[in-house]
């Protein structure tokens, strides 16, 4: 399984390689071309083994072995480089109509015969929901599309109304909850009582009824640090981090440091690092103004006096308005006759500057990254994670697209991929087992 993930092979390809490649057989502790129970096996065995690994109490155990070896050999230091990349799910993303029809079909499929009859009796669109194929309409006709959405939405709500107040089996309850989620996330009712696709995107929107755990991608920045540094104290290749080699004594004395691109240089993340006692090597973008006017950096924010000074030397106080400690400085009437107004603002009420709750941390980070030494350290360290992500994503059956469905299985499979690449890296570093444990190879 490890060799399969390292070389990006399908199950059938991996079994073929095991059967005819002596290197694979020796690596698996078999050797030769002998028969017997280890001579050949069906590719479905790998499917079963992955499922057992994902469902076990320690689905990351193969990855953990590589991490423990690297830690013992002193290859995991105090530096962490973070980044992320999309992992596409193993199912197709569904549009709203497909989601609704698929959810209704799932409900009809799991309902017992009598309940299914009641549900079908509530359907008024004329759709029998017998296949997954979309209804045949003129998709260029706006009216036809709107009518289709409204009619299938009414079918969905009619089914939910039939189930309301009933004691349902676990399967029917799960299917009903999925249907309610789908229509609730994508639809809105207009003033005339018709249903249409909502002009918004729901948070954590379900994108497939086949794999309900699949989601549109987003970075869980604080979770990465919690998992890799604050809790485990070690780098996790599955999250796209690259351990920084160091000696054991450095590992004990050096203060932890996290590197990341501008996506990680937010005030919230800097505050999270500060509280965890971790230095930041994350790039923080300077403030900008999309209209080409004076950016926020042209204003002097003095947090000691809680004031802001504009380029025209006008000083106004910061009004703390937000519960989290944020505030706003409004220049208002001072902008009316200001000679710099055209370069500063087009707002009729004058320029205003928002001060966030983490303004001090952001200012310190921007000042710190102007240091040539900081910039050189950033350029030398952060690109390592790009290479590691490139290693994970380069194979056809590698990390770019999930091979399985469900978060637990995807997580176990991706940790197996990370373990495979960690083993390859440990081999390059010459890690050896001795009576004292794992040690780095000597020149």
C-alpha cells in the first residue's frame, strides 16, 4: 500500500507490480517469485485494507511511524512551513437541480413501500425521479429554468411535509435531513411565493448527495498549527508542511517558528501564534486601496494615544465600536476643503480608517519583514513547502484527487500518501536503525 501511494498506481497496477517486480516483493518481505499465499492476490484486497485502516482506532499509524523516526533522528526542528492546495473529491460537484432530484430519489429509495406511496402521491411536478438524468427542457429559456426549479422545490417541500412529526427509521431520517439541507442551502422564496436559486452561497454547502462530506475548499489555518505545532510538536506532511532539519539540542532550545505566504499573514493568525508562543515567518500584505487612492499605510495609526493622523497632518481619535476591540477613525468635515481630497477619497462623508483588533500585531509584522535578514530567511525557507506539495500532487493516483469517499477514508488515504513520501525522504537523508533508535546517516 505504501509503495502504491509512493508511485501513484491504481489497485490493479499495484498488484501487477507486486507480482512481477522483485524489488517490490523484497520490500514487502517476500522475495523471489515463489507461489503460495503470498504469490499473488486480488486487487480488491487493497480496497479492503484501506477501509480497515480508515476505520481503525489509529488510521494515521503508518504516517506516525515515519514521524517518530524523523523525530528520533533529529530531522524535525522548530520550523514549520505551511501551505495548502485543493484536494478534489471523488465525485462530481452537483448543480442545484441535480442535488434536489438526487436527494428526493434517495428518500424514495430508502422509504418503505407504504411511505414511498405517500411521498409519490405528494409529488406534483410529474417527475417520477426514476433516473438521475436531468429533465429535458430548453436550458436557454429563463422561464423554463425557473419553472423547473420551482416545481422540484415544491416536490421537495411536499415530501418533507409528509414526514413532519413522524417517527422515522434511521435511513429515512438521514435522507430527509439531506433533502432539507439541500433545499435550505440553495433556495429562497420570492414575494410571489415561487422558489428560485438564492443569490448567496451557503457556508459549508453540500455539493454532492453521493459524498455528503465533500465541500468547497477553504483553509483551516489555525487547525494546521494546532495539529502540527501546538499539540503534536511535529510537522505533518499531509497538511503540506516541510520539516526543517536540525540537531537534537537545537530542537530543545530553538523557539518554534511558522512560515507561510500572505494567506497566513492575517491578524487573527498572528494573534493565534502569539498566544501559542510561536514566532511568525508569515508574510503580511501591506494595506492597499483598489481605487489608486492613498492606502491605509499613508496614515499614522498611534495605538498609544488611540489616534490616526492623515497625510494632511489632521489628527482624529479612534472610536472603539466593535466588541472585539476594533474601531474607526472618521475625518468627515476635515476632508471638505482638504487639498489632498482627490488623492485620498471619493466618499461624500470624507475618509475613514478602520482599526482592527490586531492592528498592533499587523504593524509589527509589516515592520519586521522589511528587515533584509527576515526577507532572506523567508525566501530560503518557505519555498520548501511548494516542493513538498509538488511531490504529493505529481502522480495520476496521487494527492490531487481523492481516491475514496468520506472524510475519514480520505484522511487515512492521504496520510498513507504522506507516509510514503516521508519514507522516501528518510531514505535520502540516510536514516538508519541502531541499538539507540533511529539516527541520521553519517557521511
